C-alpha cells in the first residue's frame, strides 16, 4: 500500500462486531476520525457507536462495495474476519492490514510453514489425511497430542485430544471433513505475548512483554510487567521483531509464546489484529494498542510504549456480574470495561476489569482475596493446553 495519511475528519471503516471493533470505533472517534462500522449484528456496540453503520454479512457484495467506497481506509477487528471479504474490500478502498497475514494465520499449515521459515520453535506436528497417518505419526509426536483441522474456522467440535492409542479410533469420523494436523501438546510453565506495531514503512514498536493465563486458548488474565528472565525477554523480542520484518501488514498484531520449565521457547500463535492481552496497556502504559494500531493505519509516527504502572486485566462472565456489582462499590483501583453484549450465556465473557497497584503480586493477591475467580473459569491443565 502506498504511504497515505488520514487526518481528523477523514472516514475510516471498521469490519466486525467484537469488543475489539467497539474499541477501534471509540478510539478512532477520539482521534477525530469519522467512523463507519460494518457487521451482521445491528445491535452490536461497534455499530451502535459508529457515525454510520452498514448491516450485512460477507455475501452482501453490493453493501460491502458501498461501505468500502464510503471509507478512506478499512480495518478489521480480529483474526476471524473472512479473507475473501478483505480481498473484496481491497478492490474499492485501502486495507492497510492486508490479507496476507490474516490468510496465513487462518490456515494451520501455512502458519507452520511461516514459522519454520523463521526457524522458530513450534510444537511438533504432522499433516494428516487419513487414520493410518495418525497411527504412524503419533509414534514420533507422542502423547498427549491433538488432532485439528487445518482451517481454524472449522475447529469447534472437530478437534480431538489423543492421550492413548485407544483414542485414535475416535478420529475416523472427523477426518471425513478434510485435511488435519496432529500436534504435540506442550507442557509449558508460563505464557507470554508481545504486541507489535508496524507502520507503513515497516518501522516497528514493540510493546512491553505481557504475562498471563488463558482458558480454552482465550486470554483470561494478563499482567505487566512480566516476570521474565532477561535472556528469555531478549529472545522473545527478537522473534517478535523478526515476525514483523517478514509480514506485509500495517497496524498492531500479537505474537504469543509458551515457555517450558527447562527454558525452551515455543511460538504459540500470531493474532493479526489488536489482542485481548493488549487490553492491559490502556491502564498500564503510555499508549494503548488501539491508538497505536490506528496511528500506524493513519500514517502517524508510532508512539513509544512504556509501562507507567503495574496492572492486571482479568475477564468476567455474565454469571459473575453480581460479584462485579459488589466490587464496583468498594474497589477504588478497579476500572470496569463492559462489552455490552445483547445475547450472552452465563459463561460468556461480558467484560474485563483493569487493576492498578504497587506490584503485580499485590494486585493478584487482591484478586485472590475476592474469591470471585476461585471456581472459574476452569483453567485447562497446562500439559493439555494446545498451541493455536
């Protein structure tokens, strides 16, 4: 994409209906941009907050074209946006994030080929076509391992954790859906991530390393500063910077890592959009990831992220809302963020709390003392936590 600058009063479009989309809309409007939002859910917060909205799905080509032609540039909110939609929009407006990284991260084989090109550690895996491939590959990969479709969008209900040879037979029906990968499950000790911002000329700014815990491979608790060995931190930053040098992408993205007890670093995933782990910077740092993302998109110089105070973010579900009402009245250092979801089950994440304090340990102890998260979410056993 040729270098371009968006000024206050120019129009930017946001594709998606997630919490990320709402934060992009809010930040863009704060920066003086006019904002349009496109999504299938008319009641979503992103569409409600935008200056104008278009309701439709990825098949509404006429609506997509009209939306694109109404915007000087369009950004997408998450790794789940269809690459077909992004490529279609790119015919009519600028898409600074592009589709290359998005397409690569939605296909597990393309993703792993990219990681191998960078010569970084990833969980051992094998390409699986039929049941015989599973029997042959499990000998080298070992137990436990997980069988996953190569297209991440097909994953729900179509993955299988294999702990013993008797589990392999359960894979027979799944393999009718297409090509899979069989991947070792890494027994890890810590989770880290780095948000990287990349501008139109390829310049980068790395946010400070975050540490956290995930549930069902979704961020649950994140904190800064991270407790990380200097040598490990240096290698994490090197890998994240290397990723940024090899992608055609403008904006903020996340590189996630696992660290094992023996000090081995594994790349977990890349998120080609602002990340839930990055929410912590809104209350901890000199610039948040959404503003940095839009600075890159708009052609502004990237800010230098720096930690101003220790902080922790933790998600809460609909079932935990009564407990949030109690803390609302008594916690001066809790900053509440609600996603305003219209349709949510009891176990749906409906917001997060950002907490500042003298140290990460002090904040984590304060969270433990509330007892709110003692029984949930149930964090997966770390030996069973899969890479993305």
